[in-house]
C-alpha cells in the first residue's frame, strides 16, 4: 500500500517540476528569450497517456488465452496495448531528452534557463517511474488479497 502512495508522490513531484519551469519561464524573473512552449509539454503528455494506458489494463487478461465472454485472443491484445503504453512512456522520456538537447544544450544557455529542459526530463522520468511502480504494486497487491467470507 505504501508503494501506491509513493507512486502518487513521485507523479505529483514530476508534474510540479514541469509546472514550476513553465511558470518561471513566463515570469518577470526570466531574463532570457527562452520560454516553455507546447513543444516542451508534448513528451510529458505522451508519458501521462502511457501511464493511463498501462494502468487501465486488467492484469488478469495478461495471463493466458482463455475463452471467455470477451472472445478469444484476449491475452495478446492486452499485451499489445501494454507494449504500446510502455512505448508511449519511453517515447515521452526520449522526447524530453531530445527537447533538452536541441532546444537548450545546443544553444548553450545558462543555468536558470537550462532548468526548463531539465524539468521536462525530470517530469517524464518521474511519470515513467511512477507508472512502473504503480503497475508493479498493483500486481503485488493482487497476489496478497484475501477473501474473507462469513
């Protein structure tokens, strides 16, 4: 149960980093011409969509192909969707690193402005870590669930 709370804390902290960078980029304290634009948000959006896809899959569908009310071939469809969710997470992290390098590092900006790109990488990596921890924690909790009936 503590890992679910830790996952939520990591997710909130990663979103805080990105919102902090976006608000600082538009404030009067930012003396540079660089601002957080929609391009900086795209990797985080991909990572959050990946998190939603991964955690919306019923874990019992991954086990094996059983002929149930939902038809046959359910396991490979669920595994494909799970793969696409993890691909969205990895694409979000790779995209944030690409934005950091191309928008901030290649133009040789200083530290306060470099934080905009670093925050995007921290945000995407935090969402990836949070969703992986939540997925593993939900799988572990399913194994230790007890049915108490009177």
